[in-house]
C-alpha cells in the first residue's frame, strides 16, 4: 500500500503543478495536465522509471475510467432536452459533419498516402474522427461557457460526433450479439425510468442522509459501465445519455452539481489527463515525425474544412465560428479508446497505435490552445453568467 500512496501522491503533486502552470500561462488546466503528463512519461522512460508510474495498475485504470464517466455524465447533464430541441438542427448538422469529414479524410490519408492496410486505415479514420468531450467540457466549465446557449450547442454537437464514432466502430469491427441487444434495451429502459426513480430518492432521502444523490449517480454509472463493457461497448456512452436524462434534475440543485464537479475535477480527471499524456510514446513519434504530422494535420484540416462552412450557417461572429470549429477539432477520450480497441484486437500494431494516439492528444492540445489564445469569444461571458458560478469559476471569468 505504501507504493500506491507514494505514486498517487506523486501524480497529485503533478496535478498541483499543472494547475499552477495553467494559471500562470492562462491556458486550460486539462491541457496543461496532458502536457505535464507527456513530459513526465518521456522523462520516466528515458531514466528507466516508466513502469513505476503505475499507468496500467488496476487502481489507476479504475480512477481514470471513473473520471471519464463522471466528466461525460456532467457534460450530458448540461444539455437540458428542452434546450436541445431548439438546437437540434445545429447539433445534428455540425455533429454529423464533424464525424464524417475526418473519418473519410483520415482513412484516405492513411490508406493511400501512408500505405496502411484497409482495416488499420478504417480504424485510424474512426479514432481521428472524434471530438474530445472530456477536453471540451473541461474548457466549457473552466470559462463558464457551459451556462450559455453557445456552449450547450458545442456540447450537443460533440455528442452527435462521438455517437457517430461509436456506431462506426461497432458496425465495422465489433460483433452485434445478444449482449448488445440487452445493453441497448437496458439503456432505453433507464431513459424512461431513471428520472422518476432519481426524483423519488431525492424527495425521500436527499435532505436526511449523507450524499445519497452522489452514491446513486455512482451506482448507476458503474452498473451501466459494467454492462457496456460486457456488451463490447464503452462506459462513457451510457454516461453521456444518462447525464442528459437527469439534466432537469441536476439543473434544480446547483449545490449538488458543484459538489459532484469537485469530486470529478479535483480527484479523478487530473489522473485521467495526466495518464493520457504519459502514455504517449515521444520516442516513437520522434522516430517517424512525418507520419505523426500527416495524421495530426489530416485530422485537424479535414475537421476545419468540413466544419467551418457548416458553422457559418449558425454563427455570425468570427471568433465564435473559429472557437466552435477549433474545439470540435479536438480529440482524446473516444480517440484513445478506439485506438486501444484496435491494438487489443490486433487491427493495428503498437507503432501505429503510438502514431494515432500521438495525433489524438496533439489535437486535444494545439487547437484548444489556439482557440483560447486567439478566438476566445469574451463577449459571451457577460456578468449575468457569474451568478451561477463558484468563486473559482468567477475568478477565471473576471481575469479574462
């Protein structure tokens, strides 16, 4: 146990440094955690201490996996279905284009330009078609855009984009079995029953017991995560859907939402982002930088070429259009999940995995840095938004 505590203390020290650096450099904390994680992973590999980072330890995988689920759940909880009905055309059009454009483009690049096989190229197209819900929501939350219609539109488009990725991965590679049918049936059942069950628990126990709402949410997410893994799907997909189901309930209790965010952002997601950065093989990328640059460029360029003309239909302000486009060009959670699926099932090699994940993580960092530095739509962060923010969130917005 001493080793686990020591390693955990080290990673949270890295998280503290990341937060301090992010504050000093005025960039997103999530992105700084990825960068710091990459530096730590590279240094540990060079000095022969990489295995001591416990990146593949069960406790680390559990914490990071739960962090991804909770962050995705909270992102879904920002999307009130009534609000989404008024933005259905926007999120559908932008989300579908955000998936299809890089999927087709990166498949063609990897197959014809790099020379990978058909299956590896299809997997590459799927992995690079994603938009990072984890990064986008972390940025939305950090700056306060999650309270705006603009931010809700981006989050909705991210969901459609990643839903396309999951469906493509399932149709092309995963087998459709009775387990899949059971998973879909249980998910549909929860869509209709979770809201009334949760409301009953809140009315009956919320103000008489300690944190029963948080325990209930964790129980549901972990249970559906188990079912998703058993069926061959991914736990983050039901987490997003269940977040949307409980959006109205969560909206009524801002105090509970803030406590859940504290658990997620303070404890779980730093490990998630730091680990994601540490898993990048800088050595492999430096050995063949052209392939990495081609894949990264292919993802970002095809995203921009497809998305910017579509976003122009819904946004007039130049900064809003470019900010929307660049955030939709990010990738992390589903991209790394898709790449890991390909590696586990021998669809791609370890070297191809490093190139794809390197491109995915670079797309999480570089477009977001550019968006926040040059295209941040400050005019949307007006004073009324501050009313619902925590003191830390108010400080971030006031510094803009």
